[in-house]
C-alpha cells in the first residue's frame, strides 16, 4: 500500500442473523427434548452453503435470515483527507465505522489501517464509568499507545477544551451525556491519533461546543491527520469535508467530491412533506394546531406569475398561502420561514403582523395571503419553507418543512456567483477604492 493511504477498505460486507441471541434462557429436560428436532433442523440448514452474495442480493435480508448491513464496500482514505459519510438511517454508516474501529469484525473483506486510531462513536466511548474524568483521560491515552509524559503535556489543554474541570475528579458515571461527549471529544482530538473516526455524537453537545469541535477538526485536518465523519447534518459534512461517500441499504452508491455527492443524495431524499405528495391540509400537525383555522395550500410564484418549485438566481418571487377557517377567528397573521435544505440553517422569517397585516375570518371562509420577495437574493441551492398562522395571543396552525423549492443558475449574466461558494445569500460586490 502507498505510504500516503491511511485506510484501505476492500470488499467489506457485514451480516447479522436476525433473531439471534447471545444468551439463551435455561430450560428443563422436557423443553430440551421437545426442542431437539427443531435444533437439529436448524443446524442442518446452517451447514448448507450460503447462496446469498451481498454484492448481488437485491434484498437486505437473505433467504437464510441473514441481514446484510454492509455489502461489498471499497474505498481508500488518503492521509490528511477529511471524508464524510452520508445516508439515511439504516444505510450502514455506523456499522462501517464500528468495523474500522475494530469494534466488530467484517463478515467478508478487509480493512487496512495505517496509523493510530481515535474513535468517538457513542457517548462516552472508551470511558470506564467507575473511573474519574482524570483517570479516563490517562486510560484513553494508554489505549492509543501514548506514554504518560505525552499525556501530561496535553492534559491541561484537554481539560480546558472540555470545560468539565470542576468535575474532573468525579466518576464519569455521574456525568451528563453532554459532559461525557465534551470530555470524550477533547481526549480524542488532543491526544493526536493519526486517524480520527467520529459518529453522530457531536449533536449531543450545545451549539457553542459544536462550533469549537468543528474548529478543532479543521485544525486536526490542517495538521495532516485523517478524519472519517458520519453526520446527518449535511452542513457539517459540507463545512469540513472535501470528499463524501453516500451509503444506501449497506451499499456504496457514490464516492466523490462532497458537493456532487451531497447534491445526488439530496435529490433522492424522500420529500413526502412536500405539497406534491401530501396536501397541506392533510399534513400531520403538532398537537392542538389546525383546529380553528388550517393551512391548505402554499405556492411559489415566479416573476412571470407561474406556479413553480424552481426559480432562477436573483429572480423576484412570491410565496402565496391559502387557509380555510374551521370556525370564526379574529386577528390572524401569516408566518413564513426560509431555511437552507443543505445546511439546515434558518435564513430569514417574515410575519405579516410586522407589516400590520392581519385579517379575521368566518367559519368556512378561504383566505389567501401573498409575501413578495424582491430583495432577498438566494444563492443556487435547495430551500425549505415552514409555515404558520398566528392569532392575537397564540399560534393557530404550524407546518415545518411544508414546501421545498430550488434556486437555479443565473437570471442575468452580469450577476455572477463564484463556483464553490457556500454562502446562502448573495451580496452584490459594490466595492469602491479611494
């Protein structure tokens, strides 16, 4: 293997037998005798060759009860690269990380790992709950093969980063999940493994700590170490990674530039919340919403007055809401939030009450409100609308992820968006030098 490769995965597959238990309850003699024919039959079936090949089997569950969590996965991770792994729940992301962390063995294939590995797969991974935080820092360092003098040199920095110095001599079993994650990440990032493997655990920490973690991972990558990251927050993957793998049903669907892989993945994400699949009126609401007045329709209207889900860059557009009154309601205002579908970040919100625009309705009335958007220039990408209706004192109806729309290409040739920009809103370059 080239000395520039940190991880090489060759044809890894991982299967589990459905219904298999590690410990069987004790049985009396009568139960053993009654079960013997069934046991013999099962053993006879298990002795037969396994006909199911994970590379060709279309179903996740084979005929002999094997569930293939991973199917013929191959890729290489060069040293110094930050690789993101994306996919829906059950795609095999966490299983792959457990195989690479040597928590579980693959059924087929092999993984060659060159370098010291630090893993953060679950809250408190590698921690002994009976030991104090201080003792666990030294325990994890020893597991990574570090000498005490090396750990001593980084100890103060680890504790300061984690923010748990007041509790460092308290047994970890008394820590909250957030405290365990803070200390675990601080240990994993500061004890300098050549390869850092991180699962979804960073979502447990608060926002401020998550930002510090992202900054630290940037530093780790800049120092030439490799990072393998799993996250459902696509914004984190895009921010940190230059390359991504997309897993689906245990298979590798795409491997390439993070921008291209994320775009391909998002294009297939289930958009069942979209009006094209489920009318707004019939969507599930949080409890007690939609009892008095109910959102029934949302339209994106482009600059030529057409109903669309795709507008051009810098094109003025409108958002039109329709609602149906189920009883008499006074003093209603309309609310719209625009979020980035890729980054999961809120861009802006608008409430008609801010413009002193409200209305009252009688039972059975249908009311339409339109929000004109002329000055908000969204960069090309995918966006989500969340909608709400408010009364004088409380919200009356609420739908998150009610409508999806896309901003594409350019409307005017003079308004150029540099490729590779991750900004959500376009700021015209009105510069002057004096």
